[in-house]
C-alpha cells in the first residue's frame, strides 16, 4: 500500500470505528453525568463534565435493580444448562445419523424463525391458568424453548467435525454407544459446547419480548426494568444509562474476547470467521 | 419382542428380555433416544401454540367467558384490515432497506479490511462490539441520541452549523429505526464477507491479473460470484431476524408515528386489546408467511452451506 493509500485506509477505518464505538461510550458518559449535564445543549458538555455517581446511587436506592439483575442471572444460567443438555444429545443424533433426513432438523431450526408473539399468546393464557406468570421458572421454560433450536444447529456443526472413524475404532475396542458419546465425543466437542453456552447466555441475557410479557414484579429481568425508565410520562435518563452501563458490560467483554467465534456463532457455524 | 425372534432365529437361546435401558441405547434406537428431550420440547412449544392459534383464529374470544365460533370471519376482517396490511408492507420495507444497506456497507468495508494489516484484531474487536448488546438497550440509547432538544446527534449537528432534525416525525421514524438496526448489524455482514474474501483462491486472481483484466471486471466476474453463497447467508439470516423485529420498536416509538411492524400489531391486538381471537388470526397468518419464506430460505441456506464447506 502506498502512503496515500494507507492514510485513506486509516481515515475510513477510524471514522467507522468512531461511529460504532461513540454511541456505546455515550452510555458510559451519560451514566456518570448529573441531570443538568444530561439535559444540556452545550456541545462541550457531551464529553467534558463533572463525574458523579449520583445515577448509580439512585438506581440502587430507588429501583429494584439488584433483585432484577439476579433474576436475569438465574434465568439465563438455568436455561443455558438445560438447553445444552437437550441440544447436545439432539445435535449428536443429527450429525451422526442424519436422523429424520433433514426434515426434523428443519423443524427444529424453524422454531428460531417463529414470530415470538405466536408462542406468546397461547402460553400467556396457559401460564395465567397455571399460575406461572411472573415466575422465574415460567420464564426459564420459554428461554429454553427459544434457545434450543439455535444451540442444536450450532452444535450440529461442531459434532459434524468429529471424524466417524474415531467412533468406529472405539466400537472395535468394545465401547458401547453411550460410552462413546460420554468418553470420546463429549471431550472432543467441549470447545463447541463452551461457545454455544456463551451464546445461549447472551441471547437469554438480552431477551426482551417474553420477559416483558410474562413478568411483572418478582421475576422481572433487568432489561425490562431498564425499558420501564422510558415511560410515556417521564423519562429517567440517568438511572437508565447507569443500569444499561452495568447490564451491557458482560456482553461487551464477551464480544471482545469471543471475537473469533462471533461470526461463526451468528451464522450457525456456516462461516468460520 | 422382535429382537428376541432374531436371536432365536440365529440359534441363540435368549435367557432374558433386554431392559428398557438396553433397548434405548441399542444400535437401532439410540439415535431416537437422543432426540426424545428435543421432540418433547418441540411438541410442547411448537405444536401446542400452533394448534392453539389455529383454533382460536376461528373464534371470537377476549380472555373472558366462552369463545364464540365465527368461522372465517376473522380472516376476512384481516384481509381488509388496513392497519395490518400497512404493518406487513412496512415490515417488507424494513427488510429490504436494512439488508441492502448492510450488504453494501459490509461489502465496502470487507474489501477494505480483508487485507492483513497491523491492529487488525483491535479493529475487529471494536467493530464487533455492538453485535451482542441487547437490541432493546441500543434502541433506548439511540432514542436518547436522536432526542430533539438534548440528543447528542442534534447537538453535534447544531454545533456544525446545521439544522436540528426531528428524527421521530412520522415521515422519518421508520428510517430512524432502520438506522438503529443497520448500525448494530453492518459489522456482521462486514465480517462474514471478510471471511469470504480471505478464503478466495489467490491463483485465480493472479491469472486474471496476468490476463490484463481490469479490477472492476475481476470484482464483478470473479469476486462477486465467489462471494454469493456468503451474501446469501447474510440475506437469509437477516431476513429471519428482521421479520420479527420487536425490541427496537419498544425502545423508541412503541408502534406509534407510523412505525407499526408485523410482530408489534399482533402484540397490540393480543396483549393490549386482549382480543385473543383476532390476535391468533394475525399470528397464524404471520406464522404461515414466515414458514413459507423460511422454507425457501432454508433450502438456499443449506445449499450455501454446502458451498462453503
């Protein structure tokens, strides 16, 4: 590359990075601003202002931030564990025997394309009758449902990479099918399981539609709390930014350290980034 | 029973019947045993909602009292429902705008970033940051950034001597929502295409250069066709996600100022007006539509997957 080409390259690159990063940084700037610095028209105050932790104090004092945060952790962790068990078994079956000749795999993946509200209507009525509305258990079940298809498809790709000869060799050594799965296949697919687990955690962490429809107070995840700051009467920008700053931090860290796997995960394993 | 017969036919004396565990893990049934949890789950969470919505789409019911059978009246109403048809139209508009913009921006940046350069990992790490952040939170963020008086975008515009823009006007709101979505997702298209460009065979391009092909010709005749499976993957996956766009609406206009999309109107009918009958009709319709699109898309996707492996 010529020097001129290099300059153009970096000007464009830095501009694009600015467009991407500035709004995210903006959340963190707003989180540390006093109300009169948030509601200002002075362009300098966008970046230069007096740091204050007032928003965080208000968030913790006046709103049930930590209980809601704990709900999010419990629901996403519990649903991820169950999803991994169900989808690892299924994905192995699909990858090794092509069970159902692709039709079943298509049915599985199509749940991911289901409009969320289609499942929401019947389950809302059912949950109301069973008393499952606003319970962590109820919401966890729904998260299991919407993550399983994704996890199955992603793991399918990882299982496919394991050579079948390895299993045949183990069978000659007298391993049963269950032993092969437990002792040969599972250890090999562990990195794939880790990647899948992280993605399930993130999807569940970010999920909004079901959380918003099926919880009110006790089981409310933190995304729903943050959305409630943007009301039709008043808008609590300060606590909203403070809450958002905490909630998105884990996902930003994960995105940074998983950068090699993000594209692979998002394309269901089709593109090895 | 069947196994006992075959053992006997082979001349063995079977001393005992196989246990349930042995049957489940036998060579013949193990692949189905592995699928039991998934099939139970799909049965509950797919078949039940499907049947439920299909059933109530022929009824009038508002969550209280008994459902009243009304035949196909809900479907007739749906096809004449201006709000619903507009939501459908808007959904397709958002689909086209977002996918085309993401692909164009993505292709441009992919051509830029596909070479190896210093600081590559930092650039990629920063560019991929928005992808895993909750769409709801990003839409709340942009809602504030696009605020008329105190939003960062308008303050910056003003300091540059430009006019403030009312981003949430009925003419602009839908495009503002598209912008938020594109902003979050163009890095996805970019890095899918970067992966594609990096895996292209170098010798073909070398040969084209030796033959004196112009760079535009090489791009159009070699690069684009070779990238097409990856472009298809982006289109398919983005269609799947965009067709059910909901969170960015909740964080910004809440379906107001002419931004109502497919999922939102179903939500409003079923959960704001509690009209389960008509809501189920909409849900069934949008489900059939999505399934049809997805069946086509899935076929393309599997073909594209075969092409990249």
